[in-house]
């Protein structure tokens, strides 16, 4: 028997104080199996020990919320006896170590979180953060991650309908790969994970267990050190074809009454799934490890419990239904094994080779896991630490056209077509609006309803002002959903931060969560699921240090009639272009300031949540009444970039008038003031009247038509036309140039 030494405890990611808690919980020293189980269940990745106290501040309820945080995924009512089930999760550390498999298994894991609740997955999204494009490792990471997402999602037959990609040197040593899945289920066929029924059989289904992914949860709860590229054994290997079989087999069994509880084996594998099922149900669990399907010889109980092999599920069945269930899984050529039963002991007991190798109380593993109220600096102290310079004098631009072309070609704004064309975004036949707009739109099969889906976050804002950045991430998702005409219903999140034991980083976490909370309450936009990924920083050579605070938000909304939806592209020549929402020319932390003037100065743009809600409600109403033909929110790059994207989406130009009274046209055109939409309409008088009724600023920008995007700088040099061909060449050129002509084969 392995003697538990202080070094072994440290290798398992437990502090001396936490190990003392283990000793107190057991009343004795643990063996290696028991220590491994405590280590993964008490890891940051599984226990949220640094964030749980602050996550409780988030609003999670609404009349349409069926199930909020705490289950595999969140559930919202979308009417007609149907529910949308969705969640977002991180797979950051594995994707840096082994980008293809890290990203692929991230997709596989989030799919299981959704279909384990009875939903058929209908859409995937992702939120990716890479470092400096010129970093020597970045091309390899981008290629691996994109091909991993596409390779898994395309094979499993779920469309990848959108997402976001950011670049910043802060991610050089720790990229972020956040995956989101949305599914649809009947409200009377939603499955939960709480085990019940003493004596009920516990069943293992899916793929066999191997040695891949052992200590994956622990690895994901530590920052990178030198040599961590050698941690490939902690990265799982995915098989999307097996996942497809698993989806179909589970949904077939779910159509019966055989299942009591079901849980996917994600982070911490068999350990987390069994512990969570038993603890939620207030029962005990007895497993016979010899009966676990294994693909490698001589596996120990320790290896089986900590393995994160993919495409596996754990179920509690009603007694006597084993043969019925087994027949379904054998038909789909999947493993099926009864590996234990539910007990009334409140303990986890593992038996291997006729011996008890683990006997521990379940309560300390889940409900009594460590909970830390870590210290954090004040908002004022944080500003000093962050060192963001005051904005000072705002530069003036001598060439609006040149600035716009440079922005459109920059990593921040360039077309992501090279990425999303590698994803099958049409499989299933229900994708209405593909990648490239404000929100993807996916029809609820067989109905006129559609789900609008988006992801968003501006890490630069969150670094400059965590509170405003948190508000903005939620508000922009609300705006993106509204821009297609859908009603925003709920969000999921993936909270990516660095080391929470640093008070400045903890201030980012607290500030972002408080901003998110206030935005969710003001917009009636509850959080129903999520994930926390901490220790995203690197001590490796060339890795920089901490990532930017990145609380990625995924949002879902509903359209009752998808035929009324609008996109970002202009629809007809001669239509009026209006901007709804006030423009003050806020260039602090803007993309224009960073790309054109190499400055990351000033405050993040403030978010007026009351104005945000009024503007979004107005735009949704105008779309529903058919009064506007296109809509696009103003975000990175401001109004000028939004106009360019609308022109390119339609291959139709426009002439924009810039009034002479404006002191600094560049600030007005490229500023990133929040709560604004650009819309087109054939009835500008009525749209202006409706905006005035809603107490919203509205202004005429110009008219659609032609083959150029022309800025009429009245009394400032006249017309500045940019041929659409030049705009498109700039916008489409970045990724193919970065990745090379052979990138698709890399």
C-alpha cells in the first residue's frame, strides 16, 4: 500500500490545511484511492471553492426557468411543452497542451451535459481566445483547436452555428476554449442526476475506461509551469462517432420509464458522476470496480475512478429494467455494465478484487468541500494595480477610410470565415442564420419557432473595469439576441480568470460577477448554468502571465415566428440608415485606439442598463412589425465597422453623412458607446417617431446603395469612398494569410 507523504498530498493539489480536513472527515489517514477522490472533488474545477460564495449573488430565477444552476445544464421553457437546455464549459488547459483533442473533447463534454438531461442537441457555439498571432506557437494552436471543434462537431452531426474569437498577448501561454451546446426537449421528459431507491442498479454505459485524462480536473485547477507541455496523458481522447451512438441510445432509453437518474462522466470521470448522483439524492453508493468496462489491462481502482475517458455515462435504473436497457445499448454497439447499487449509508464504497479499497462519507466530498472567501482589493486599489492610463487627448484621424481598412484587416475584427467554413453549420437542416451575424438562429424542428444563440465578452473592458466589463458582456448578448428579433430569455457563462489567490485577480472575479448580476437583474436575463475556470496563467517561457479577465457569456432567446427575423445585411437600395442610441464618442479601451494608435488607455465604456433595455425592446418590436429590414449592434470598432459589416454582408454600399458640427469625426465613427443599433428602413419617419416615444436618441446616418461605403465628411474634405472590393479584401485576408494556403490540411 502506498504511504501518503506530504509530497503525494501536494502532487494531488491539496494544501496541508485541506489534507487536515480529509483526516478529520475520515477519522484516519486515507489510502491512495481515497486521496485521489478527495483531490478531484475538492479541486477548483469541481468544487468552485474560490468562487461559490460569489456565484450565489447571481440571479437564477424567472417564470420561464425550469431548472437553474446545479444540474448538468440549465433548462428554460420555450412554450408548447418544449424546453431549451444549454450550458457553456471550458477546456482551456487541455487545449493548450494538445489543441486538437483538447478542443474536440471540450465539444464532446458539453454535448453530454445537454443530452444527459433528455435534450437532443441542436446547436454548438464556441468562444475562443488566442495570443499574439505572431507568437511562434499560435498558428499550431489555432489550427489544432479549429480542427478539433470541427472534427468532433461535424462527425457527431450537430451544427456549429457561431461563436467568437479574440487575440491578445495575455493569452500567449494559456489560450481559452469555451464550448456551448443548446438542445431541445419535451418538458415532461427532462432527466435529472439525483440518485434514489435503495438497491437500484447503477449502470455504466458508453465507451470503455482507459488511462487517458487521469488528473485532468486537478491539472485544470493549477497554472502552467515549465514543462507542462508534457502533461499530454492528462488530456482525453475523443471519438465523435461513439458519441453519436451514445446520444441516440440514451434518447431511445429516455423515451421509456427505465431511468431514475443519469449523469455524464465529465471532469473527474467516474468519481464526480457517482459522487454527485449520490450526494444530490442523499443516498450512498457501492461500486464493484472489477465490473467497470476497461480497455487496458491491469487498471487499478485509482486509475478507473480518476480516468476522464470520453463518451461515458452513469445511470440509476429502475429494478428489473436492466435487460431492457442493455438491449438498447448493445444494439448501438456500446458497452453496458451493472457496476453497483444505491445504498442508504451515505457513503461511497468501492470494491476491487474482493477487497474494500475505498470507504468514505459522501457529504465532505460535495456539500462540505472547502469554501474560501479569498481577499480582494478595492475597486480603487485595483485601478492602481491595473495601471490603465487615463485617456487624455483623443487623437484625430486624417483619413477615415484608411483607419477603417486597417481595422477591418486587424485580428480583432477580421472575418472569421476561415474558421466557420470548417464547421458544418447546416447539418440538421434547421439553421436559419449562419455564422457571421449578431446571433445564430436555429429553427425548433417542425415549428415556426427559432432559438437565437450568441456568445460574447470584451476582456479589455473587463481588465480596465471588471464591474463595467461584466455588465457589458451580459448587455451585448442581450443586444445581439434582440438584433435578430428574438426575445432574450437566459444565459450561461464560462468564467475564465487567473489565480484567485492573488487579491487583484480575485477583485476581477468579484467585480465581473457583480456587474453581471446587476445586468441580469436589470434586463430580466437570469443565469441558468455555467462553469468556472481559474488558474489560467502561465509561468512558462514566453507565456506572459495572467490572462485578461474573460467572463464569457452564452445567451439564448426565442422567436415565435422565425420568418420575421432580420440579419445584418442591407436589404434594398435607397433605404434610410438610422442609428438608435446616443453616440458620445467613447474611445477609451476601443479597438480603434488599440489598433490605429497602439494605446490601451481610458475607461471601459459605461453601460446604462435602462437605456439598453429600452433600445432592445424597441428594436424587437420594430422587427416584429416589419418596420426595419436590417439591424446590427455597434460593438468593437463602433458605428463605422458595423456599417462596413452590413455592407459586406449584402454586397451593397451606402453613403454616410458626417455632420460638420462634430469636433472629432473619428471618435464618433469608431467610438464604442454601448446600447446602440444601426437599422435600415423604408419608413424612417415612423421609426424616428417610435424611438422618440421610447425616449431614445435616434439619428439619420445615410442611405443604402452603390458599390462603395462612402463617408461624406461635409466641410472636411468631401467624400471618402471605399470600394466594397477593398473592404472585402481587407476583411477576408487576415486568417488565410496567417494560416497559409495549406492551413486547412495542417
